[in-house]
C-alpha cells in the first residue's frame, strides 16, 4: 500500500431528509426542517445561512464559507462568525453529517446521525492509545460500501473506500493507532483522525484502566489493569449483540429506519387468500366442531383457568381423541365466522401456520397441516424418521422422558407481516407466537389437557419435515399437549 497516502479533508452536510430556509420577516434567522421537527435559528451572521444552505446540497468544506474554520486559524475579524456558525452546528448535531474525503475529493468515511440524541465530538487519540471494535457493531454491504452500525450508537458509519474498511478490520483485536497505521502503510496522524471519528461514532471503544485492589499476599495495594468498559457493563452483560440489535431496531426512537404501517399493501400476499396451502380433497380430514353450549356448562370460568394454568410435562400422557384435537384447535386458532381468530395479530395479517406432529391415537402417526379457515387437517408425506425426530426433540426440549401426544409447530409466512409493518415485523411476530401459546394454554387447561410451550425447536428438522424453505416460512414456536392420564383408583 502507498505509505504517502493523501491528506483527509473534513466535510459537512445536513441529512438528506433535512432542509433549510430563511425567515422572510426576520433577516438572518433561519429554520432547519428535520425528521424530528423544525429548529429555528435566531438571527446570526450571513455566514451561518450560507453554510447551512450549502450543506443541504451535500458534503461541503466549511473553509470555503469561512476560511480557516476547521482549524480555527482564520483572521481575527472573522471570529464572531466562527462562533455563530459553531453554535448553530452545535444545536444541529443530530442532523449534521460529517465526512472525511481524500484530497482528490473521493469520500473516505461518513458519519450519519440516526437519532435525536446524537452528539458527535471527534478527537485525535494519542498514537499509542488502544481501541477495539465494539462487540455490538455489525458490518453489512450498502449502496456506497460497508455500513457499520451498533444498537448502542446514535450514528451509522459509511466506509466508502477499501482502506476505511481495512482500518476497521485492524480493530477486531485491541490495537494502537501507531500499529494500525503501520499495518496499512498510512500516515499516523491521518489514522488518528479516522480513529477519532470511529470512536466518537461509537464504533470503536477505547481501552480504559481498571483498578484492582489487594494482592496475592493479602496486601492492600492498588494495581491497574486495562480493559474495555462494555465488557464489564452489568446492563449490557445479559444482551447478545443480535438480540440487542433486534430490540433497538424494532422500536422507534433510537434509529432512523422506517417503523410502522406501510402505505401500500397487497391484500393477497400469498396468492391463496391469506390462508394455508390448498389441500387435496381426497385426503383432507374435517375436524369436529365442539358443542360450545355443552362444553361451557361443564368447564371452569376464566379466572379459575388463569389460576390453574401451568406447564404440564406429561410423561405418561394419553393420545388426544379427534374430538379433543378438534376442540383445541377450533377454540384456539380457527377462523371465526365474523373474521379474525381467537388470538391477536398485528394488522390482522395472521402470518402463523400450524403443523401438527401426532404420535398416534385419533389420527395416524405423522405430520398434518392445519387450515384455520375450513378447520381441516391435511396429511403431509413426511418421512417416518423425521416424525420421530420432531417428537424426540420436543420431548427433550420439554424435559419429558416420553414423546408428547401432539406437537404443534408454528411457522411464519414472514412476508405477510413484513409487507404490512416496516421495522417491527419480526418483533410483532414473536409477540403473536406468545399470544397463540397463551391461548392454547388456557383452552387446554379448560379442557383438562396437559399443555407445555417449548423454548425452541430445530430449524433444519422443521424445514425438512414440513417441506419448507425456512427463509420464506421459518419455524418460530413449538407447543406440546397430551391428554392427562386417568387417576389411579384409591387416590
């Protein structure tokens, strides 16, 4: 690599979704429109208006507006304008984009604020300062190169050049500025400038000293060891990077990605009316519809069911009869005459599909797809070893020594929700799984069955057993149920 790398020039711009206009009846005053509302800037100097107007067109050197602004080396008579522009930019930190460009104008790295709380004050770390890539940072390909982001950061960083990406790669391990510059053949001062941007954006974390009191000999001396603060933050300790990112991106406020209802919808996203796959009329099984008047007369009330609900891991359970299975599914998941189902779904999209793996009893051992619209079961041609695998995994995950009578596997036609709500689709999907599981719990408890929700299932086994492409219809939840054994005489 070229050790005589060109110098880097700082550029400034406003976010693309921001605008600036002068106030006609108040000379020198201006208004900046942002995704988080408008900001009025009181009358300042002409340089402030010129700078902000130019910043709406894209990255610009503010030295072209006020010579010497970047380094503060302009003539003394211009200092009041420096202060006014600096104050305006301070109020606009959450919408000001900062770019480092190579001498020939190529953008090297850009820091984009993505939340109202964003503040960006880059420094130049010492050449022997040690940093590391935050363990919460993710890298992905974007339209202009790599994109680095973290659920803990109020900025995202665009890495426009291979050299910028290589520098980030150097910090997969604790590294000094001097060593990173040596590995890449770059000037140390320029490397320190980029590292300062990456640290201020929350992508790199600095090594900090930690005091450790007490020696091996019982002395009370204090020594210092170096570590990274995020590794010892008790608030972050329970979070995995993936889970924290899903949480932060599933709710608005901490980022600028779309969240909420989409403006245009395709009501028939599956081409099947929004229900399960068509079934063969020769093999379909019509499930019994329960007699609600008779059932309601003999079952406990809602408060009693809620008090009695618990996970029942039934090792000596009995198979469900076809009547029991029909009643459980009808009351928990069947389409109602007026529309909708017994459990809630975001936007009434109902992305969940149910597949039943039955050990025996009222149905032949095997796998069935449930159609909630017609209250039907369609048998699938699933290999016996996969049926064994599903029931065996379910028993192990539930902590049971025997197969459950019925395993209810929930899959999701993800596009049904993702096409309707942006950003929140997966989070809402998991909540829907919980709502359906609770509904199954309450109905099973009212019926005197033994229910148990499972913490997880096997992605590969599920996809193979049901003949699915897990990318289009992944497994998202599991639930087992058995008929309770009859009480022994004399007990």
